[in-house]
């Protein structure tokens, strides 16, 4: 942390002491500048990243775990997959997406991540999701898609 008083010199400061406040969600640090001996306080707070999904039409919505969960639930309806496996799958998708380290992510990438994850646990669910996601209009599209799966 640079000293706010030695602006043009940008001198480093050292921490005099650190203590948690607001039930431990904030760390308060007393700092001193090694150059001018100026003292100041900083607060360190947990920042949950706001991930934004950019839709095809350019609209932006906040990334929402519940939406992922709903898509997965729908795709896996009446499939022999237990709740625990489902929950882990949803967490894996969310971790994958958050782990990309982007602040903005296209809805395509989200869709592909869900498809990839479903593919690993249930092929029927995968095809169900893909058919909605890829917006199949004709049986022909669907057959072509099934062909691509067989080749994998
Ligand atoms: Zn200073």
C-alpha cells in the first residue's frame, strides 16, 4: 500500500497493527509511511465478484446459480440421478464458470459449460438440455446433433 501523503514519491508503508472488526468480516490495518511517518488506516473487506452474463441480444444479467440449478433440474427430470450428484454437478458448473476469472461471460459459454457437465453424468439429460439450448426446430437438426454425439 502506497502512502497517500507522499503522493508523487509513492513511498511504501508498513503495517503497525491489524485487527478484525464487524464480526471479522473486515480487517482494519493501521499503517505508517517509512518516509514521512504519516499514519493512516485501511479496511480490508471480502469482495464477492459480480459476474455478468451477456446474452445473445447484448442484454446483461447477473450470473445466477439458481438459473443454472433450474436448467439442470429440468434436464434431469425423472432421470436416475440423486440430489447429491445433482448438487455437486451444479457446484462444478458454477466453479468452472467463476474459475474462468472473467467479469463478463457470454451466455454461450454458460450453456456450453452446462452441456459439458450434463454429458458426463447423463446422456439423456444432455440431449434434452442441448435441444432446448440449441433451439432445434426440425427433427433433422436433432438427428444431426445425435450423430455428432455418437462420434464423440
Ligand atoms: Zn509518506
